[in-house]
C-alpha cells in the first residue's frame, strides 16, 4: 500500500514534521521509517528529473563541447547539506543514498547555511538542502536547486513533484522503499560521508562563499575594483568603530564565515548562542525572538561606555560627551538565510528592533543608491550613455514605501507572489527584459537578496546598512533626491527618520494569521469578493468616509505575474490577492489589504499597509478584512 506523505510541496521547500513522534516541538533526531522513505524518494525524484533535463544547465552546456556520448555519461555533481535541526542527519543520509545509488557524485558538506550551499553549488550541477527554514524544530524539509544558486521555480518544482507522486504510487510501502534504500549503501555513499571528504568539502564551500560575498557586497567582479572598494570601506568602518552582534541561536551560521567576513570588512564582531544545534529559543527571527540579541546589543553598549569612562574619567561631563558607536545586531533562522535587525539607537539610548518592512526598505535604499553611484561613475569614465533602468523585484505584500524609495532613483518596482523562488525568477525575467535589478526580496519578512545572490542572506543585509553608513556619497544622493537636509555626521536613526512613513501589519502578529475552513482558496476569494463589494458600496463599516477612500483596484499575483485591475478575485487561486485603496484625485494608493494561504504552513495570512503613521487606520482596515473573510468562509 502506497505511503501518504502529507508534505507541503512548494517551490520554497517540501516540508512536514519529520520528528518521528509527529510533534512539531520534538527535539529528537529520529525520523522513523516512513520519513526515511520519503527522503529517499524525494531525492531520487529530483535526480531522475535532473537526468531527464541534461543539456539545460550551465555545467551540461559546458560539457556539450565534448562528443555526445561522453556528455551523456558525465556524472552529475550534486551538493548536499543540512541546517542544525536534530532530524537533519537522518534526512540527509537517505537523500544521499538515493543520489549515490542513482549514479550522482554527491558532495556532502554536513551542516551549512543556505546562502553558503547556494554559493558553492554554482560550481556544480545542483544542490539538495535539508531544512525547514524558520519553522519549529520538529519540522524539516528539502529544497532543490540548480547551478545558478537558486531553488527550482514553480514549474520545475511541479515536474519533480509529479515524479515523486508517481514513485509513491509505484513503490509500495515504506519498508519496501527502505530495503532499496539500505541496499544502496555503496562505496560511493561511504566515500561521500567520510569525515575527511566532508571536512574538505566544507573548507572549499566556506572559501567559495567568502569569495562570492565579496562580489555581492562590492558589486564588481574586478579584483582591483574589489580591493579598492574594501580598502575604503574597511578604513571608514574602523574609524567609526562599528560593531556587529549576532545571536546565532544554534543555527547553521555557527559554522559559517560571519566572523571572518565582517572582520575583513573592518567591523568588530561578537556572537552569542554560537554552538551548532544548541537552539535556545524559537527559531523565527521576528520581534518576539529578537529580544535576545537586543539585550546583547545593550550589554555591548554598556560595556563600551564603561570601558571608555574607566579609560578616561568617570565624570558626568565625560559620560554625557561619550557617543556610543554604531552597533548592529541580527538573528538568523535555522538555515541562516534570514536575519532581521536590531540596532543601538543613539537618539533613544537603547536597542531597537526594526520591523521586517523597515529592514528591507533600508537594504533597498542602500543598494539602489550604490547602483546609482556606479552608473554615475561609469558615465564619468566614458561608458556608454545608454544605461539599464534600475528596478526592484518584491513580493506582493511588501509595503508601498518601496515605491517611494525606488522613485527617488528612477527605479521601477515589480511584484510577484509570495515565495523566494517567485521573486528570484521575476528578477531574472526583468534582467532579460533589459532592467538592472541590484536588489530583490520579500519586505513582508525582511528577506534581502542582493544580486548576483539568489537567496536571502543576513550578511548582505548587515553590509547594506554598514555601506550606507560608511559612504557619505550614498547618503548625500538620497537626501538630495528626497529634498531633506544633508547631515555629514549622520546615524542609523537619521536614516530611519528619512524613510517614507508607513504603518504595516507584522507577518508574525497573531491578528495576521487566520484559520480558514474553506480549502478551495479560489472559491473563498470569490465569496470574499461578494462580501467586499457589498460592504464597500454600502460603506457598512463607515471606514471609507472616515479615511477618504473613494475607489479600489484588485491586484492578483500568481508566480511571477501580477494582474492589476483584475475583475475576478478567484483568478488569484492560491496566489496573492491585494485590494488597493485610493483617495479622491490621487493616482497612487493610500493603503491596501492583502491575503494568501501559506505555501509552507497550514495557515491563511492577511495584512494591511497604510501610508503615514496611522496605527488606528491600519488596525481598523485589517479588522474589516478579517470580518469579511470570516463571512466569506461561512458561505457554502
């Protein structure tokens, strides 16, 4: 009898509770026979798909210079790694068995952060990454990707999924699959998991990631230009004594390049909870869990102040004159591809937790300004007058503040459905169309992806802030575009004050997560449209008159496509649905409400974005959306 997998099979990852007990909070390492079988079949399905598409990847294209028979015999090289979840080791074991049994050259890294394996995989054919990102510790999952360092797109994921489901139906029960899996414990598998081989692979992977991070941070492949960039950055950051504090929370970043990379950039670095697998609090890097690194940042500031006062004098005047250096803190999730930010506010004299939308907005501001400076320098150096138009690719619920930031640099904003793969592929499409897309990501979770990276990375987020603080030309360009006074001795407080003001629902807030009974989301949205149009036409909540809203437009996002002005809400299906609201005589929306069922968790997410500092408006519009969804959910 075929086994039931009950996995969420999205392009962002195939996930479920892998702990044998089925308890999502279980910290045990055992996954049980069914889950072992699932890991084996999932990796086997991916490998079968890879072989069927030989000739379309970068490595395969390079091999095409050989004669056809030799190219077909080339063994595919696939990188495999895990985050620090207890179940990762057994999940990886059965994935590796499948790959080795199929004839792949498996390159095992052991534990690695997602950005690390994805940078390293650019030199190979593909990667398999065992992780459930920010989900609770008993969860795990599998991400599949190719030699561009990104995960499979939605269409590719569906093809692998079809093979997987076919294999499930053909393979019989878990015990039958495991017999085949354990028979596959070949010499190739033993070689792949040997301590010596894994250690050598890990060393090479870290070196590749370090090199790639220098490219991403500097924005240039030229060794001479990189040296000039980092020499200047290092001098500026050392002068400002900028400090980076990390709460690793036992994540894969414990075994990563963070300390080395930041130190080489001129940043002082400190970390807590730096033992791999020692996960001491919840994994998702949202405000409720950033309190730990916030406390660490404040302790660091207090130690610096005490040291300075002890070294000089303990007088009240000296204490008042002392200025705490810039301190930036971050906490990654378990796979280390996301790190929301805490900083020490010199204005408020305490650590402040930045909201996800603020983190992304700061990163976009920095990278667009540096892209504009590069274009300006290129023009001065006599480069072609024709320059690519700047653009940003974001997910549907990213705050509209991004449009205002982009407008300052003449950049266009493109939106995709929620999901890292969707945003990455949208950016690729726009580059092919002639745009320069230096940064992309998901403002709703603070995930920053800096080109040519294809994955979120806290290193890139921290460096975006550090670069903007160190290079006054970038700040000057921004202040001029915004029409605000230029201040040479500026701080992160000043940069935040200069951002467009918006009020946005946090992705992890309880009111942003609903339990919906209707499993058919297209039908739910069709019902919602009836409820919404009736409520809007009658202004049944009195909100339209109260906030001057006179019209609306619907935006649907599916994959990389956005349809603005859609008439049928149900066409968004499982994608994103956003209702933009407009005031009289305004071409730009003043607010929006948004909804989408999660692709990786059994929840329905909603949010609201409002121009200006108006918490009451955001709260009331979100409550209106919640009420209408509850009504729509009852319609049968």
